[in-house]
């Protein structure tokens, strides 16, 4: 029988089950945001869904230490942590939060999301312009969640 994964909160330093903590990630520009789906690749840090724990983590520069690079909290970080925590431990994400997770993951990976979700799948995602891209400087990328 396998044990449930456990992580340490950066604020209170208590070890708790991973599902009850909120995962934070650092974007390329150094801003820290929440990762509600846990799908963003790379280093993550965890806090309780509590303003006190987030405040301690920010005041003691524990986020900078955890990410091993300078970082700053986004303006909406406290609200996002509270919202992620209010969803409930182990509760499946709603359809709206699932789509927002796709949008946020796309932003963190450096691609833009264009248009409304289509009938057969999620939002259309454009790759950043490059020399190898199409005539208009972008090409559509279809993720594994899209079916043709």
C-alpha cells in the first residue's frame, strides 16, 4: 500500500498531504503564481491555503530560497491561494477551473490562448512567433486534450 505524497508548507513548516496544500510556481519573468492543476513543469513550492502561511513565506524570503532564483509575488497571489484552498481538499476541479488551468499553464509556458473554446475541445493555443512558423507569424498547436 503506497503512502499519500506529503509536502512541507513554506509558511508554517508543517508537513501535510500534498492535496491540501496550494502549489506555487515561478514564471519566467520571476512572478509567483498558483498552479491549481499541478500541471506546470518545473520546481514548485507549497503553502497552506491561509493568509498567515503565505505572509510568513513572503516575509522570510522562503519563496526565493525554494525557487533558487529571485522572485516576487503577483498582486493576485493571496486571492488565488485562498480560492485554491476553498475548493476543498481532494475535490475535483470544476469545468471552469479546468479551462482556467489550461489558460494559466499556457501562459506559463509562453504561449498565448486565442478565442473561445470550440465545440469539440478546449481553447486554441498559438505558439510564439518564430522563423519556422506560418505566414502570419503563428501556427495553431493542438494539445492532447483536443480530438479531431
